[in-house]
């Protein structure tokens, strides 16, 4: 194999694929990226056996071929080369090593044979649909912060993507919960998603996808089956296994009878929560909200270090209520809201609270209260 290509093209593609490779691997081949040169492009592929990313980049292929080299090492080398440089990748006759040459810099990397590289066989996909990258990004970003990190409840370690009928219209919904909070977002269901199975996209796949959907003009082709999902974003193809589990009936935890309405300036509220929570212990991080007509008082008490309070003006005219929340969870939700105001629908101190984005009716958040 002998290939010449622009450093910037090589770096961009390596940046997309090398992130999938785990830093510590017991199987040596999984530390490598597969490079395949033919025609006028170099294709790169990396996998961790659950997730696979491939991308082709334009290249001058003087001699075709394929090999695998350490992914993070190649990425670090290319990252440190001069901007605008040309890079030549060339394998030895015996295929045991590959040289990386650019200007006066030359590196020699150990290769493992292409035949050892695992293939994440995708099988056939039952549903195919296209989404704007902006719409997909919204579904991910509004919900991914609520994904559980608790490994025992593995079925919560991802985003639940499914279709749901609302008022006679089919919607594509993303939902994530960790048992303490829930985030839900939806868009009009794209053509081709009708009858799709409800699937759970793993946290790592969600994280990689979030980094890839940064170009607002790109349409994303989504293919899925009961066990796999594949996203094609421009020249990048991301294939992932799905979480094999049943997502809980999230509709049951979304309250319908909350009748106490609180409307508050989002930025002022977030800043106040951030300020008073400075005093709280990392363990509890509880903030007490004392809500009465026209105002909210935020209070934090920490027996070890002191206390803090702050008052905010608010639109509220129901019975006074005191309720506690985890400060980090409040800040996480506030960061997702796009409107200038946030709307809280409350019931009592022990019941879940609904939070709406005043500028986006498609997003909904549920927070469980804390005892304070």
C-alpha cells in the first residue's frame, strides 16, 4: 500500500474514527484502525465490537492495499505534523510495518494483518429513514444528560428512541431517565419510521453521534433493526449494537395532575441555584425552594460549612409550597431550556415536578424531589 493525502483530510477522518478505540485493550487488534486504500480514497475503520465507525477520505492511491496500525498513535502523529502538509503512508513488502512520512518527519509503525480485524456484521435493516442533522441533534442533546450511569440497570444506559402517536400525528421520540429525572423530546416522525421497533441506543454511541451531527446542512440516513442501528452522516458511517433490554413505561412517571404553576426567568434561576449550591456538600447537593406568591426563596443548609439563601421574583399565585431538588439536576435541565422563562408544574413536596421549555413545546422534563 502506498497512499498520499492531505494532512487535514487524514486528521479529520482519524478524529472521527479513533475515538471509538478504547485506550486499554486486552485484544491487540481492537487498538488498531483498519486502513484500506483503493480507487481515489482511503477508508478508515475502527471498532470496540459494539460500535463501528468508518469514513473514506480523498487520497492519491499509488498502490492499493489494506493494513491495521495503532489508532491513537497514528492520530497523535498526524495531529503533530505541520498544517497543510502532505502525508505518505506506505507499507513494507512483508506488511509488518507502515511508514508515515511528511516533509522531514518519518515514523514507522507496527502493523497487524487486515484479516485479524473484526467485522461488525450489520445484517439486514428493517427500517430506513432520513433526518435533518439539526433534528437528530435536538433529540440527542435534550435527553442525553439524563442517561443513567448505573450499570446494574443497563436498560437505562441509553436513549430510548421510538414512535408515538400524539393527537393523531405520529412523533419520533427520544427519552432518557436515571430514575431521579426524565427527559423527553420529540419531532414529527420521518417517512419510513412507521412501525419501527422501540430501541435503546447505548450511551457511548449517543456520545459519538453527538460529535458527528455538527453540520446543520447534512441529512442523516438512519437504518435500524431490533439489534443494530446505522447512521450515515456525509462520508461517516456509524454502526452500533443496541441495548438488549426493555425500557420501562416512562409515561407512568410523567404526572398529569400537577396544578401549581411557577414561571421564572431561566437565567436568573440557574445563576441563583449555582450560587447557593456552592455551600452544599457534594453528597447531598439539595436546594430547598420555598415558593409563595410572587417569589421563590432558594436555601441551602450545610451543617459543616454554613448556609445560603437567595430570593427571586416569580410568577406564582397558588398555595405556598416548600420542595427540595438536587442542584445539579436543576442546572442540567436549565442548560437544555432555550426560552427566557422556565415553567414548573408542581403538586406537593413529595411528588415529581414537570418542567417545560416555554420556547419549545416538544421538550419535557420530570424531576423527582429530595427531602430537605
